């Protein structure tokens, strides 16, 4: 079971939550997958989502690549949720630490792109991971600052999303993101 660790109500009525748990059991309308540009879900979170979501996710991903080409950082792909409890999986391509130029701006673009796709799909709830902090090696504290600041800015002014959950699997990442959350949103009740 996923546990809400912190919650912030933004001025436009949107709710941002920090959650410890497994994104593949999230019941939000859409989840974000930390994907590679060719949507080959062979490792990390992408593998877990593809395995739990069943063959439809990889098949739809392959069809997306055939129709649109490689996925850009600022323009995520999307598929159905397959066998997952969500309706959609938004496949965001974050930066690879040490290889992607302008990594900070690229991570922010992947977050904004995910929110934009969620709005285009007409969903009101979204769960996202700590994009790029797994096998792509992006420093977790740095990513937390970028993700939280981007979410706060974008949700308050440019989004119909009512609920966004940042869902983190491992305890080390949770501890880092909780510390940064406090910097951005203050102490929790």
C-alpha cells in the first residue's frame, strides 16, 4: 500500500503529494514512466511498468516509435495503462546524467511535458516518479529541487490537474525528497 508522506494545497486548488510506494499500483488516471527515447522498457522503472502492465504497453510503445520516431525530452509519448489500474502511461524521457547537455533544463522540460500530455489527455490526477534518478544517474537532491519547483510553478498557473503525486519506491530517495519538500513547502502537519 502506498503512503502519503506530505501534502501541499496550491492556490489554484491543486493538491501535490509526496508518496512512498509503488507507482504501478497507483489509481490516478495516469502515471509517468521514466523511459528511454526508443521506449524499450528493458530496465528499471520502465521494465517494472511494462511487466505489470502487460504486453500492450510495449506493443503500443513500439507503434508510437514507428509512427512518431524517438521521444523528445519535452514531448513525452503515451500509451494505455494496459493491465495497470491507471488509464494512461505517459513515457517521459529525462536526461542521462553526465551525457545530456543542459541536464537541469532537460529534466524540467520532461516534467512540464508530462503535465502537458496529462492535460491533453484530459486527466485530473497523475502520479510521477523521480525521473532520471534511477539508471539515468541524475543526482537525487538536485532532481528533487527541479521536480518540486517545476511542479509548483506549472500546476499553479497552467494546469487542470487536481492531484499530482510524486511516488518514490526506495527509502533513500524518499529521505532526500522529504528534506527538499520541507525546503519548498514547509513542515507538514
